[in-house]
């Protein structure tokens, strides 16, 4: 069954980069949003390491690309290609609306397709969106191919928010019990509630880390199950066709 792709992009940097270029009297072309998206898909999305670590020169390196077009979003992770590839929002952590309630996990899973889970509370409802690219985690991001949004009561967001509040996620920093490893899943976790913003990075949160990290891992897995996705093979997340 075909599923429509719901696009949730807020990339202030696309416009700001153009403005900054003009202010600096740069000869660089002022690109439209569509031109920037097309360039990413054509020159970066399927390049090894998204052009980083010497695999691409100039704008073919996502680090250069993000510095040129995304830095002005003031996002803590504006240099993460997975967010761009998944057509997700870059969050300006310095300008959070008190009415914005939001939770997101973006994954970079080695050897399999990257995916994201986003939960938003709006108008007394919870919007659970799962997305997937056609990339290979650990190597290149690919680009968005699948997206599914389910709507339920706001009790779902409230339940997740209460679990995160129970571990005081706002005060959690690095989990020194499990910093990194090889051939695993790297998760970027972001949470917004009551005008506060939390940003965490975890490696293999389902299998490695302290009790707080593993709770976050369980929350992510529970949201995947609610969304209709399933664990087809070891850590291989696919749509339930």
C-alpha cells in the first residue's frame, strides 16, 4: 500500500545563508530551497560518509554544505546529514516556544536503513511520525523514501513525557558506562516541553548504557511498535507492508 510522504521541514538557514552570502559580497550563487535539496540528493546523499573525511570536496562535503546552508538555523546538530536526508526539522534551541511539545529520535544504524521517530503534541492530539531513507547507516544517509504518520489522543505524548520527566532527562549528560562501539546504532534524542530543550546522543541504547539510557531505548522501541513498524531481523527496521 502506498503511503504519502509528509514533509516537515523548517530550514531557516536556507534563506539566511543566501542573505549572509550577499552581506559578505560573495560571488557564490544564491540558491533556492529546491536547488539546495536537489544538490544534496544528487551530490551528497549517496556519497560515502556524505562527503566527509575526504570523500568529497567543497559543497560535496556535508560539513561544508551545512556550514553554507544550515548553520544559521542555530541548531546544535545542523551538521548531521541524517536530519536533512529525513526531511526533518533543525531545531533552534535558543528560540523554543512554550507551547511546542515534541520528542524525536534520529538513528544512524550501521549497515541498515536510517530512520527517525517523531512525536508531537498539538491541538489535544499526538502525531507519531516514522520515516526511513534508502541509505546505509554508518556509510551514507540516502534520502527519504517512506513516511507514516498516525494520530491519537494527547495521552500518548503525555505518557512519554512523564517517563522522560521521571528520569529528569533535562539533567542527564554523557552516559560514561557506554560511550561507543562498532557496528551499532547511534541515536540522537531531542525533547521539548514547557519551553525547555534537551539534546542527547546515545550508542545502542537498547543494549548498552545505564538504566536511564535503556529506558530511552525502550521508549523508542515502544513508539516503533505503536507506529506499525516491526523488527524484521536483528536491528533491521522495515515497514510492515
